[in-house]
C-alpha cells in the first residue's frame, strides 16, 4: 500500500505570531517554522503502518516555497521514503492545494492520502475534504484510529457526540486528529540518512493547477487586548459588582 502524506510548512506552534502593522497578514519574518503539528501525526501514522508491514511506500508532499524542503526532509528523517515538492511562493488556498494533490493522485495512484485535519496557520480544515471531492475517493476526517484490512480502512472519527467508526474502501483520504498517535522525534542517524533520499520538484503550473485565489483577505488584526481585572475584598462586593457593574446576574 502506497501512502501520500501532506506536510505543510507553518510557524512553529510555540511562536506567538503577530499581525503585520499594515494588517495585510501575519508577520513571519525571522519566525521559527516547522511541520504543521497535525501533519506530524499523519507522518507518524504512515510510518507506523510501514513498520507494521501494512504500507510499502510513503511519499511526503509539501506545497510551498523553497524552504518547504526542510519540512520534507524532516518527514524523510521520520521515515518517509521520498518527497515531492510543489514549489510556489504563493500562499495557496485549500482548493488550489487540493487540486495539486488531485494531480499528484492521478500520477502516483496512492492507496491513501493522509493529511492533518487542519493547518494551524489558516485553520481552514478544508483541504482533505476537497481532495475527497475532487478524486471521488472515500474520506474520513478527524481520525483517532486507522486500521487497514483487505482493501478497506476502518477509521474511528472524533465527532461532537463521541466516536464514530466508518469503513472506507481504498483508495481513501483520511485526515489526522490529535489523539491518533504521539509523533516520535527524528534520530540523528535518520536525519543523516534522509539527506540521501530523493525529493522530486514540480510546480502548480506543471501540474496544470489554477492557483488564482477565490477569497480576498480584507484585514488581519490581533484580537482585542484583554482588560485588566480588579480584586474584590469579599463575596458581598463581588456579588454587588456582578449585579450592578457587569449586570450578569439579577
Ligand atoms: P487546511 O485545510 O488548510 O486546514 O489544511 C488541512 C491539511 O491539508 C493540513 O493539515 C495539511 O496536511 C494539508 N495541507 C494544507 N496545505 C498544504 C500545503 N501547502 N502543503 C502540504 N500540505 C498541505
């Protein structure tokens, strides 16, 4: 079984990202970048499937600037076999990303596309679903468990009401949720070995993908600053303030 895994380059989740002063977007100058955390979970799951003898090949795909090679290399150090870099300096919308994946699915004919449930930069949570729609393959989002058997994937999904188990015919698109696994760290020997693995380069143009945006970003601004609180002397004063100042109790 061949798996395509998506690895997006995003600002490290520990970084407090600020909006640019002209409100045109986040200020990413000199910010530490990393693999999107949910993509790390997708990589880990694919590697575990390979270790269990279920997967035979893992191909790590990143769509982004030249520097996105770093995230592909990290995925290779974690256990992916080879990489595909779709080079673009544009910040693609989920539809354009999904179209690139659809083109790669036509070329690579994987049995599964495994993505993160969302990228922590745009919080779109759309790409996996759109790949499902464009390929016509079965899909399961928010996976917390995946089991492959006889050409089917049984996926436990995290839904509002609890856990939903679905059975998908392969090929399928699956997006990873937080509890699917705990990703490992890349070891130094594996980081060295990853340098020898192949990364093929392509572009949205070469894949025949129209990347024209459908959405206009009007403004990116920080959330309003939280106002400082006050200390009250006793419960009576607290109740008085809640009643008469905040007016949240009658
Ligand atoms: P989103 O729909 O933007 O929240 O992204 C959902 C998932 O799609 C992410 O967790 C990634 O696995 C994948 N993805 C989105 N954009 C890219 C990209 N530029 N390169 C690789 N994978 C991506």
